[in-house]
């Protein structure tokens, strides 16, 4: 019941921030579109139409069993959001504002993270059903063996633990809570506030090195996530098919952290480049950083969605196998 309320909370928060916080951006986008010259407007609409068609056609294909359609949909949707935000906000000089904390990209990222959390929750619910069936089957098998061996009485004290929270399946609940935390972190700038709190408590003077602490905290999130996946690897072995997407997600995540460390201040670029070149890089590198963040989330979303689909298919196949076994046993008795 608690997780059902958790699911409703994720959906409600995502929808609320999407509607309430971005109406001004949509209004500005319409004003910019009307102010463009006829040629530029035509080129812009052609690009948006092409990308929208790709997203729509991929969305229509989602009913097929292939996970490739969903992968295309997620990646193209993220590219569409990044490119359209750049095209719309650049003419009004609001590019950095829309890619900065509290901008359109932030809220799109928050929604994606909540969606990933919800998908992981669905995997946890599905695997919990399988876990109960697996233990019930294992318990019955153990009882049959003890009766055949007649080594202990028929009424055994075998009480299988069917609590998924105490099993490897708990990793899916941990992933769900983890991505929900990342969404709230993105929304409320938790790691930035933690950076300031550490400076205040330890009475550190803000320097070029210490100011990058919040960026390293994000990298620490990724390291902790990899450690958890290693701890719960027994459960995750059944989903080896999504390993490329998971590796891509982590690789892009750490690229984003590297860009964030470099672009936190201009001191590193000034050591290597001229002031003019540094100014040019600093004026657009945040687009690359936030784009990597969205694409990393996209690959994680693809991976967990595919895990959900595989878990549902495995559950159906297991139930079918049990029903077939029961029918064969009944026929043997007759």
C-alpha cells in the first residue's frame, strides 16, 4: 500500500511541475516563433516537423515487442527537447537561463527522473510477484524431497521468507527511491546546498578547488550506484541484455561530471586558452553538460523499461509453466 501511494506521488509531482512551472517558457517560445522571419520560421518548422514525426512514428511502434522502438522514442525525444530549447531561447538571449537551475531543461530532467523511479517501482512490484511464486515452488519441492527421503516428519518447519525487501529484489526499490531522490536533488539543488553547508560547517574559504565539491558529489552518486549494482548483481544477471544501455548511461554521466568540473569556473580554461576562447566556450558548454545529463537519463530509462518488459514476460512464462506442470501432474494421478 505504501508503494502504491509512492507511485501516485511520483506521477502527481511530475505533472504538477510540468504544468505550473513552464507556461511562461511556452508563451515565450510562441512569441519568438512569431518574430522570426518567414524563411527562418519555415526552416525551424521543417526541423521540428521532422523530429516530431520521428518521435510520433516511434511512439506508434511501441506496441510491438521490440524494445528498439522505445529506445528510439526516448533518445529522439531528448534530442528534440535539447535542440528546440536552444533554437527557441537563443534569439531572446535566454539560452543560459533555460539550461540553468530552474529552467525548462531542469524541469524536463525532473520529470524524466520521476518516470525512471516509477518504472523501477513497477519492476519491483513485478519481481515481488515472481519472488513469492519461486519460494512457494521451492518450498513445495523441499517438502516433497523430505517426504520421499523420510528423514524428517512430513510436517516440516520450512517457512520460506517471501519478503522481497530482504532479498536481491530490493535493488529495484532502492533504484526507485534513488532516482526519486535525484529528481528532488535536481529540483531543490540538494547537492549544491550540501556543498555550501560543508563550507559553512568546516569554515572553508571558497576556492577554485573547494567550489567544485558539489560536482564531485554528483560523481559520488554514480560510484554509489555502481557499488549497489555490484552488491545486487545476482538479481541483475537476468537482465544482461540491457547492459549496453546501463554502461552508456554511466559513461555519459561521468562525462557530464567532468564537463561540470571543468566549467564550474573559467580558471582551468584560462590556463590553457586565451580569454576570448574561454569566453566563447563558457557561453555554450552548459548546453553540452545538460544535454549529457538528459541523454544519460534517457539511457537509464530505456534500460529500466526493458527490464520491466522482461520481468512481465518472465512472469507470464513462469505461470504458464506452472499451469502446464499442474495439468501434467493431474493427468498422471488419473
